[in-house]
């Protein structure tokens, strides 16, 4: 008996000659290949006799599903009509973004959709696209940077705290925030997130634990940032115990790093295998939540979202400690995520790709650009937007376009005009690359109430 397990070995055990054998071999080769063949065959026999017992098992769950209730793989066709939808700020949105939403609305699982006023085209769902589906989750409807989010810490310090401390504050951002693929903190922090059962029970996720540990408290490249600035509060909430006025604050924007990117890649691949779609919409392949992979992605996605929050908490903890000051109010919100929410009395999966949850009374922060204000908002719970609002100003020019249109000296001029210091940052993140945030906010007055603003003063981005 050679030491490599083969399909023949499984047929000998009594496995039916169907796809369950391929699934078993795939899982074993990927996650159990260092183990002895005898031990694996003993387990495989158990799975064959009592598949129900293994339904939620990391390695064997998918095999058990193949034995009890195999996933039906068939070519999916788009509906000829679209699910109902609303578009906010229609005149500011490019045609391609609208067409991407229209395609998504024809998926057989789609229930409703909306486009936010900062929308522009992306992969799968457009950025600023919101889509409610029935019992199905679309990895590319969530996006590659799962749980990308904003986090704002307001300190009990006047705005004048910035004056005369520019060098000290710049040094904090330059030395104690980490960006991009390779920078990590020298002294790593532990966090309860690393003890979550998903890191133990989902074999694919288990392999990402080391990377997640190394990257905790770091930010991605591209449009991710950590910035010091001034919060102006017009309408403080009673629980904030703050007076209206101007305060010193920190705002960060980043997501779930390598953990989220790898989860997105793996489950997008599985979705395209299980849900073949016409070529022009294959990015919108979904996972049925009644399947093993669908359930696994849902758990992994939620883990990545909580990890993104943990990263922000760690960034803000380090900064508060260096300042020796206390945070009095934290306002935070995800985009690039999917939630279980009620829509027309029916539970749906609501995907927000670059859109902010804005249920009634829900707080959020919608940033402008490095030279434009961000807005502290409270959701109005508008059903037409599926309880959503924009996640920022949205891009007016693509990254490639920025490189041909703007120069470093254009950016320097713009920064000088607004008295903003920048550490890092690339031409594709030029402040001029973004739409006018005041226009975007004007187009979503029926979605959110503005409570205050955040104006960036010292900005740190990836180099």
C-alpha cells in the first residue's frame, strides 16, 4: 500500500463513484497531506458511515455534503428583468457603474439594489453598489478587502492641540503606523481575535493565522490612511457628554489586510466553480448559504470583518498611548461587507461594496479626501437605499488616469492651499482624483443627517 491516498482507496472503502471522491482527495491533498494514510482512511470510513456527524467538520464537511446532498452545479442564466432599485445622485455617476448594477439586478438570487452618489465602476458590483440577495453571498459583491472600514477617535482635547506639535505628531505617524505589504510593528500585540474558533476549525483560514498576527494594527496600500485632524461637532449626542465645538481627532481607513484578501480569492474561486455564469457577469458568482462553502465563507468573512476592526482598535490604542491622552468618542463603520437584514419582511443578504450602513440612528463617518472634510453622520434608515449611504466622495478619475493628469507639484500646491502635511501617498491618490464631497453629501440628504465634520491636517499613507 503506497503512502499516497488515491480514488481507488476510497472506492474500496465503499465511496460512491461520484464527485464526493474528487472532493475528498482535494481536501486531503490540501490540508492533510502530511498525515499517515491509515489514519485518514479510518476517518474516511467514519465519514462514509455517518456523514451527518461530519457536516460542520473543517476537512470532512464538504465531503459529507457530497454524500448527503451534493451541490448542484449548473449554468446559471440571468433574468430578463431587473430586480427593483434606486440610484442616488444619478447625474454624477458614470454609465458603466450603472450597467454593472443592472447586470447584478438580473441575477436569479437578486431581490433589490441601490447605487450611492459616490458610485463608480469596479469588479463585480460597482463601488457604491448595494445588492440584496436571497440566501446567497457573492464574494465579489463584498469585495477583496473584506470589512474595509473607517474609525474615528475624538479626544477630549481642543483643536488647538495641533498648534506647535506638528513635528511631534508627524513623527508619531511616520514611526508608529505601518502601511503596505511589508511594514509591520516590531513589537507585536496579542488580541482575542486570534483565539477565535474559525482560525482553528476552517483549514484554509488556519493557514492565514500567522500572517494575520504579523499584520495586526497595520494599514493597506492605495487609499488607506491614518490622519490627525480637527473634528467640528455641531450636534453632539447626549451619550458623548461633549459640548458643541472643535476637537482633536484621529481618523483611519483600512481593512482586513492579507487575511481578507486571501479569503476573498479562495471563495471567489469556489463560487465560480459552483455557480457558472455567462462570461460578462462571472465576477458575480455566488455561494448558496445552505452549502458547506457558503457557510464557511460567511464565517470567514465575519472573522475578517472583526479582524479589520481589531486592526483599527490597535492603531488607535497605540496612538492614544503615545499621546498619553484618552479617547472620549469612537465612531466606526464597515463597508465591503455583507449583512443579514430584513427587506420587505424577508431576510436578505445585503452586500455593500464601498457603501456605508445607514440604518435609522446608526452612526458613521464618510471621508472626503486628504484636503476635503469628512462627515460624521447618523443614518435615516431609508428603505430605498437599503439603509445605506456613500462610503466617501468616490473617485472622479481612475488610478491610471491620475498618473497622466497630475504631477507631484500639483499635489503639493493643493496640500499647501489646505494646510495639510502628507507623509507617503502616490499620484493615484491625489486629492483631485476624488469627486466633490459636498455634492455627494447633497445627493444623500434623504439617507443621512450630518452631526459634524472631520478636517484632515496631517496625513499618512503608503509610500
